[in-house]
C-alpha cells in the first residue's frame, strides 16, 4: 500500500494511472533539498532548506490541484539521505522526481537559475528543459541552461530533475526568493513545465503563456478520456 500526502492509502496495483497528456493520476515526488540539521546554503540569515521547503509546499498544492498525486521526500525539520529520498521515489512508483535547491557562490555576481538531469536520460533532459524555459520566461532570472548532473541518483524509469532557483549570495536573486509572490511564480512555472512535458507539442502554448488556470481548464476539458488515456501506465 502507498500513502498519499493527505494520509490516505493507495493500492499501487490498482490506482488507475494513465498515459497521455493528462496530469491527473500521475505521481510526482517533490524533494526539497537539505532540511533539519542541514540548512544547506545560509546567507544573511536566510537558509536554503527553509526556502525550498516553502517552494515544495507551494508546488505540492498546485500539483495536487491539477490532479496529481504528490509526495514530499521530507518533513519540514527532517533531512533524509539522498539514498532515502531516491528509495522513497522508487518505492512509490513515481512518474517524476523533482528536487528543489538554491545556490551560493564566492562571487556575489553569480546569479540565475539552472536545471539538471540524470546523464543519458532523454526524458529527464526534456523535462528539465521545459521547466527551465518556463522559469526563465516568467522570472526574468538569468538562464544558466540545462546540464547533466552525475550526482543525481539513477532511478529506473523515473525522470529526475534538479532545479536550482537562484543564488542566495546574489542580492537580486535573494530579494526575489524572499518574496512569496515570486515563489508562487516559480511553483506555477514548474507545474506548467511538467504539463508541457506531457503535452509534447500537442495543443501546446508558447513558453511563459500558460497559467495555472489554463492547466486546470485543460485537465477538466479532458474529463472524457481518449483511448490512449485508458492505456495502463508504463515507463517511456
């Protein structure tokens, strides 16, 4: 049995997940980096672990609102190991694993956002690209590109993406990250990137133009599944 974020159980063999462009029924594991005794980057009294926890909760709300089954890898004040976080995603039979971080650099001029994927993962690279482009378009932050990251734990059939949203060591990025409205923009951008990953060009919109309301409207508009939506979920 599996446990959702609302505490209810699910049967992994009969959860009715689907393939196709819909988000409903898909399972995402959201990984806010660090936590507990590990604050991550800490600059001017601002801790990475606290910021990404807040981002994770905002993203959790939007993904569940769109019909996804969202799980967090940690509680607010805990810090599982990387292996434990990966094991949770693998054991949950996740469709996606998305890890949230911020950065720091000795140079205060270093700024911007980047996304990372498992080396050799075409699906991960595609997802990372969609998320990065949406965030760069919506936030106006410097786009540092998408790259493979050897430190990401390989998970069979689970596209894994690390999102680094700015530098706490940069005053401009830090100012943005401390703004809850900005963190809402980030959460929406990540959700839209995920949606566009599943659309794969079908009934898509230009980067930066999708809204959370658009995503919901498309999910509701597909309340009569196509034959492809009835196909049992599989790894692509």
